[in-house]
C-alpha cells in the first residue's frame, strides 16, 4: 500500500464521520502535534544544556 492509498483511505473514513466524531479526531491530532512540539523542545533544550556543560568544562 502506498502513502497515497493510505491518505485516500483516511480521507474516505473521515468523510463518513459525523460532526462530533470529526471534532474528536481533530482534537486528538492537535494533542499529538502538541506532544511532538514539546518533545522537540525538550530535545533541543537537552542538547543546549549539554553544549553549555561541555563549554564550561573546558574553562
């Protein structure tokens, strides 16, 4: 199955949902995206902290 096939199946499924189901799906997706952004922030922060520690240890 290609990515295009998967997208078409998902779109077809979304088209069959009523409004309340669609709202639930959109909320779920937004929560997932927020978690991804938070974890990305945590990763960047951890990397920055490690770089700062390394720089301070060289002094």
